[in-house]
């Protein structure tokens, strides 16, 4: 094979992403920002970096940002856990406050360098709930389109790494086919090629020492490894199952223009292929900023009509839905939805009319491998149900998300509620007696939906235990927010509203009153030599679950015995998905059989299990609603950006009583490596897992 070492070639074609992506041209303009102006969709990362580094550093911006994030981090529940942990897989080992002090005293040549340093500190926690999302991250994204997969024989202790066999799908759908062709990069030739080296290092050396440390999101390094590979997901695609390229194809910065892979083709021929990183401008209009100052003013500052902080691109979920409770009586404005005169099936049809599904996804599966087109499919979209082709007694509940359609409408959330009920009904009517629950790449969402699934699967057991107890951190800001809610009982409910919670679980379905100060007397615990002051134990309100029980007239009997409920997937199940799996682990003794690149190593199958996450935007909205205007407690950002963090900690009731679930390790009992057939055929993979975990006697 010819070694491909070209830098970014310069072509310009149509503006359609699907057809061909317009790429930066060479020109005579010396200023990097000026070179970016025009109808160009992608640039060399080094060009973007040069433009960003021309933005002057501002001490005023630093003091405002650092003062704000320090104040908000003061109510983060996991600050002291993040200092260290006895379990190496969960150990973060980062003193965030010391890092804030370092950033406050460091010398920076540009605002970009300052903000990137802060973002990297939060990212290095490897916790999907903690982040400083700066204005540059929402304006640019850097990627390539040659994903990799880990393939073994099912029993091997460590898989081998290959270019994804469906790499042509990624290249074609991303609009880079013509551009790659100009560089001599042929995806048909690369499909299924074995990866031997990355950037001159042995592939496993690169993954362990470069890729995994920089992968973020998951504390467990084996989960971070899995996140690098191509997989499947239905989240964000209107229920259409599709490929997702994996973290190996995404760069967190703009420091490299290319990545070089040493590969071996099926023929045995070896060589190098150099793939360009492409940085895309994510703005709705063509890039129009001739200088770094113009760029900063355009994407980082508020206009005269803006009220801080209306941050574009803010997709951080909240563990509790604090803006619009999921009910079956609240229709999305202007849309048809369910009502009490309809049958359950009629109501479901009405909700599908209000929240229609999509059958298109960017990286579509081949028809023969698309589970939605198979005879095994038994309904649902944001949650899906299947029987197996080779064993009709085994059903699959595929749970790709708890955030249907981004939680944008009540109708979409209600569609999820009905799909879950009807899907399980369809499974039992089909004679299914054993259940696989696939949570691959589920990043969480609405906690009420996790509670609903828990209720459906466990029957009366759910109402007996009524979910986890949790704690909020006691600090001046959090106490002030509770006091403000008590003083303004008619204010909109929020994360600190007493009536949003029950008193510590204990089997009670009674919500706290608006006058209850759950920080009094409070509790304290020692973590890593530090004293954490917290609220009294509280639990989520179950108003939605009680209402659903009445709507569907549920049986108190669990549809499947605990021994016949098994989790599967790739181990990437975070936030409220983790709350869901943890509940079935703690109260239902559920087990897991998970695909992994290194089956010999333990891997978690849930992650960042906070009881609730919040962000700066949510805090500002809640403070405004209750009339809290103390900027010494809650400073206002003067630039665009979002700071997010874990607000509440859920407590383990049984396996590690009183410990925070997020720091209670529970690796999958069984691991295996995917084969090429299992990577291609999702239902075939489920059939393999079922053959291993369910007794056929």
C-alpha cells in the first residue's frame, strides 16, 4: 500500500454536507481568521487554532468566569469524592479547587487558552455531568470519518482493532468522499483493515496512553476505551437505529491536522494512511469574523437584547425534570395528544401523531441489519421491543435514551410512557418469559421515565421502595435558594423547591410541604479527610408514577422473575440510565453480560449515577423565579458558557448502604468481545448473549 502523508488537500465543491463538504482553500491572506471567511464548512485545525489564539486574554473575563464557577462548584455534591477513591477504576484524583487557583494565577496569551484550560480541568474528571462548555466548543467541532472497532472471537481476553467494516457509510454520509478521494483515501479498501499502529505507536499503546486518558465522560478506563469505538444508537434520531462513529473520530482541541494509522489489509499488505482532521464551523451562517476580537464579540459576548446566560448548544440534561413534569394530561401546545376518553391504544396513536418518528438517520444501517425492519420488532421508537429469531421465549427491551426527542415536548415524553407499557404488553402476549435489557450508549435523560420503567419491570416492589434516597450539599448558596422557595411558595418549582421531594423515602408517597427546610438539621460525613455538610435524606416525588398507575391499571406482579432479567450492551449507560440499572441491581438482583474490547478486564455497565445534575442556566432561571438576586452568592456570567455539575447524590440502600452510588463499583459479571458478525447484526448479537445467559434446560 502507498503511504498517504498529504496534508489537508484544498478543494471546493457544493455546500451540501451529504454531497460534498466545502473545505478551506489556500489563499494569500495572512490572518487566520480572514482565511476562514466565506462559504467554507471545514478548516484545518491549525487555521482555527491560530484564529482563536489571536483573541486577547482578558483579566476581567477570567475573574468573572472563575468567580462564577467557584461559587457554583461550592454546591457540587462530589467535590471531596473527586479528590481520590480506593477503587482505581473510579479514582479521579483531582483537586478542582486547587486547579481553579492555578488557573487564576496562570499567565495566558489568549482568552481561548484560558477557557480551554478550565474546560480541560473539568473534562479530566471523566464525569459526563461536570463541564465548562466554553463558547468556542459550541462554535467549532473537529472530527474525521474513519471509525474503528474492537473485534475478537467472543472468548478472547483482548480484541484486535480494525477500521469499521461499514466505514463507507460514515464517509459517504459525512460528505467527505470526494475530499478523501483527492488524498487517495479509499474507504472501500480500508473497510475491515486491521489497525496495527496509531501515530507511530502500537495501537494498544496509543489507546492506553493517549486515547483513553483523553476520552472523558466515564470514570472507568475500560468504559472510556469502549467509547472510542463505533457502535449503534437510536438516541437523537427519532427512534431510527443508526451507527455512531465513536470517540476515536473526535478531537477535543485543534492541535493536530492529521492522524496516521498503520494498517494491514485483508490481503496481508501493510502500509500507512494519513487521515485529515476537519474542523467545522457550527454557526447557522457562514463564518464572517475577520479578526479574533470580532470572533469573540460574535460568539462569546451577549448582545444588548440577551439576558445571561442563554447559551447556544447547551444540551446538559437534568436528572430531575424541573421545567415541565411528565403527565398524561398536559398536551404539547397546539398538538393532538391523549385524553381520558381514549383507549390506551388510541391514546398511543394520538401521541405518535403529535410526536412523529423519523426513519432517517445520518449513519444508517444496511436494511438487512436494521432491527426496525425485521419481523422481530414488536413496537416502540425511543424505547424498542423485540423477540429473538431463534428463541421466541426471550424478549429484548432496547433502551437507547431517557430523553425522547430531547424532552422537547410533553407529547414525546408521553409517547415514551405508552411505548414502554405497550411494548412490555406485546412481549408478554408473545409468550416471552425472559428479558434482555440493552442500554448501549444511553446517556440518560428524564428521571421520571426511568422510574416508570422500574415500576413496569418490578411491579409492586417499586412502590415498596420508592426509589433512592439522595442528598444535596449544604452551603450558603443552596440554603439561600431553599429559603427563597419557602418565602415564595407560589414560585415555579425547581431543583431546590421543597415540594419537589418526599421525606427520605421510607415508603412514603407524601411530598414535603413548601415550608420544609430540608437542610435542617442536615447531616455531615467525612470524605477523604474533608467534612461534607448535606441536607436531610430526600427522595423524588412520585406524582407521575401514581398517575401512570391509575392510567394503566397496572398489575402488582412483576412480568419477569429477577433471575430472567439481564442487562446487556456495551457498558455505556450514564446519568439517569445509571439510576435505572442501579435500581434493578439493588432491588432486583439484575445481572449483566457486556461486550468489551478487553473481556479479561472488569468493566462497569453504568456510570456517573448522580441523583441530579444542573447547570448555570438552570441555576440562573431558578434564582430569578424565586427572587434571589444576591450576586455575591451567585455571580452572573458576562460571557457565553455553561458550567454543569452533579447537584444531588443518590445513596446505595443495599449493596453498600449509605455510600454514593456514583462511587460504588459494580462491574459486569460477564464480558465478551464482538465478532464482525455481531457488530453488523444487532439482533444476532442479542441472540448470542441470550444463549450464554439463559438456562436452556
